[in-house]
C-alpha cells in the first residue's frame, strides 16, 4: 500500500506571507555584502626604506644600533676612525692659507709698482683655487666620519661590527620608516573602468586581523601580460597616533583590499580632455 506524504506548504505559498518573503529577499539583496570578486591581494610598503652604504674606506670605531632599534632623525648610528682624513684636511687648509697669502702678497707688490708679471698673478690665483677645492673635498669627506640617521625609524638589519674595516660602497645598515605606509593592491585590469582616483576602499591586514580605511592615490599604468593585473596604490587614512600598539602597521604586512566597483566611473587611464571639449562644443552649438 502506498503512503503519500502530505505536502508541506511553502513559507511563501500563502498570500498573507508574500509581502514578508519579498521583504526578506530585498533585505538580503541590499544588506551591503560585497561580492566575492571585488577583493584583491594587498601589502603594505614603507615610503622610506633605505640601505645605507659606506662613503669611506676606513675602520669603524663605534656602531650604536642593532636590528630592531628605534632612532630619530640626526641620531648617531656609527662612527669611523678618521685620524688620517682629518690630518689630510688640516694639511689642505694650510695649503689654502699659504696660497691666499701668496696671492695677497703679489697683489700688494703689484699695487706698489713691484715687478710682478701677469703670469705670476695667474699662477697665484690658480694655486689658491686648487687649494680651496682640495680643502672643500676633504671637508666633505670628513662629514662622513659620523653616520647619522636621515629620518625617524627602525633598524631592519645591520651588516657591520665595531673595529671592522669597510670599503666604499659596503652595506652598513638597512633602515625603515613605518610612519608613512602605502597600500599596494594587485587588481584585475578589467577593474580600471570601475575605479577612480580618490575612491575609498577597505584593507584587512592578516597580521592584525583588523580593517583599515584607505584612499586610492595612484595606478601603475602597466598591465601584466600574463596575469592581466594592474598595481594600484593607496594610503591608510588613520594617522599613526590613531593606531594602537595592538594594531601597529609594519612594512611588509599583507592582507586583502576590498573595493566598491562602480560601472559609471571613468577609466583611470583614459584622457577625457578632448571628449569633454567636444561635448561642450556640441552643447554650445
């Protein structure tokens, strides 16, 4: 004997419930949930990250910082043994003073009617110019005897030790300034027509688990021929003082950028000057 299962009425099968079902559907559609295809991988880059190299071939007498140390602009990071270089500068200063006296003496003698040829005058002036230039070069080189911080930041890596002799161009310290960070996202090239400079977007950083508001600033106008993607760059709106230590942002952190794509936005790469001019002219006619 066959048994029939009683039909269960659908929640929307009765007219009184139709309005409720429509309301649920509309609420779900307008809940603001972003579609899955409007997210892109992102990472944080520091605007100031430099590898300091040696400007002198000399021995280091002091290295005051290590990896992870914080420093302020102008702080002493390392010091060279510049005994020989300072001695060379003193000798150059003496040569410059001697050349100045020789020129002054020739000028005074010529004014008094002495027998000073034009060639001697020219030679005296040339000697003073050469001595001055040599002293200026050595003075500039002496300014490298103390390595000072070019900005506020942290030490990323240290490649030197006290009493070590380094050559010109040898890597010393890598520094980073995390106060100003850029957000770099890799987006599909098809999004270019749906985004505009100044658009706001949201960045979720994996390391902090938090979301940050950002503004789109620049686009790198090159499409990767293999992945068909484009690099776009923005900045975090929150100031460093507004971010707690638990949400500290550091260069190299990665996450996900979420964009609101608008079909009506202009192409970021398009030059609309001519089109705007043409439209204005047509409207005027």
